[in-house]
C-alpha cells in the first residue's frame, strides 16, 4: 500500500512541472511581444519581437506553420505550441457576447436529415 502511495505521489510530482510549462493560448496576430513570450513555450522576448516584426512587415499569419518564416522558429517549436497558437479572436468566432443561441459543433445524422427535410 505504501509503495503505491509513493508511486502516485512521485507521478504527480513529475507531472506538475509539465503542466506549469504548458503554453497558454495567444492570438499571434494581435498580441504584443511580451504577451507572446509569456504565453508560448520556447519563445523568449527576442523571438517574440521577431514574430511581431514579421507580422508588421508581412501582414497577419494565416496558419501556425507560417511562423517558420520567422528566424529562429522551427517546426519543433510550432508543434509544441500548436494548440496555443490562435490566429483569430476566439470570442468573435464563437459568437460570444451575442444573443445568438449556442449551437453544438456536430449533429447526428438523424438530426441533419430531419433538418434538411424541414427546409424543403
């Protein structure tokens, strides 16, 4: 019993630093260099400033892989941060702050067929 408890505590202790270093979602088309540096794993102040400079010179990033154009940022850094790299304002794309009803992302096949029939 004691060995199992020690194993669980050890596993949690090893997992916590990884969670603390996880990237925080950030819109790379709007954020300033300081915010990008704080939010993305492996991106320091100088690389964040290079991201902002590239964005100002070439316009907004269209996809996360466009960060390859920024000197010092490679595929590994992009992959490590892919889930945290936002290109649009999430609130604007999800309809937050509007009176529109929330919709589910997926419909069942039956619901889609019924909706299509209702539209005819």
